[in-house]
């Protein structure tokens, strides 16, 4: 497992650069159960700058990498580049505990727990572990409906053929309009 840690004591008010790289094994271990993920085409890179601002810690950076996804139109696997900026402000956890057990677990394991918004959180102790935060950044960078290319025509609703092959035809279906399941009821109504 990669070591995504920053020593808070070593930070000053001047921005310090950090570089982290996440391998395929990190990505595969984080994948939600039941989802299919390919090994990374390029490792995820997290370039960031961190500094202290009073008692707070400011972290700003960028994610870059490439992952294999499945097109939501045609179902083919394709390489998808990820590029996302992020910003996180961590405040010290004052005499208390997070309201949820997950926040308490995160503080114990990573020294930080994220707030409701991904750009704010709390820290406790000298070490800031960014593993869970980086996982959230990657998750938010993923497209909701991945598309292999903008002009992807998808699959034929009648025969299931790929409409992107054979000069855009893909199948011999003439009428690709799907009739409504209520069309029979509409025809009966029009007869009365």
C-alpha cells in the first residue's frame, strides 16, 4: 500500500510541494465490490502543495491518470484520462469526537476525517494520511456516464448490433424507433 502521508510538524507557512503515485494495486483494492475495473493504463499521480495557515493545514493539487472504463452507449472498454484539481482545508479537531463512527475510524487510521464537503475536514495528531481523501478525489473525477467518444452511436435497440461499425450502419434494421408498450392501448382508444 502506498504511503500517502504528510508530517504536519514539517509544514511551514510556505507552500511545500509533494508528489504521490498510486499503482494499479491501490486502485484495485479501493474498487467497490461488484464493480469491474481494469488495471490502470497510467498510475494516478497526485501533485500537491501543502502549508500551514495558523493552526489549519491547506492542501491544493491535481490528479492525473488513466483508467479503463466501459462506454455507456456501446459497452466497449476504452482508456479514459482523468484530470482533476482539488483543495482541502484541515482544521484541528477540538476537544471532541466526530459525530459518526466512520469519522472516528478515519481519525484513528489517517489522522484526518473529511467533512460533509470534500474541501474541508479535521485533523488530529502529527501525521496527515491522504489515502481516503485521494480515493474520494478519484471517485469524484470518474464520469457518471462514460462515453468512448462523442459521436458514439451505441447499439441497435432491435438487434443489439454495434451501430458504430460498417460506416455507421452496423445492422440491417430499417426502423429503429421502438414502439411504446402503450401503443396498443392508444390504438384501441382511437377505435372507440
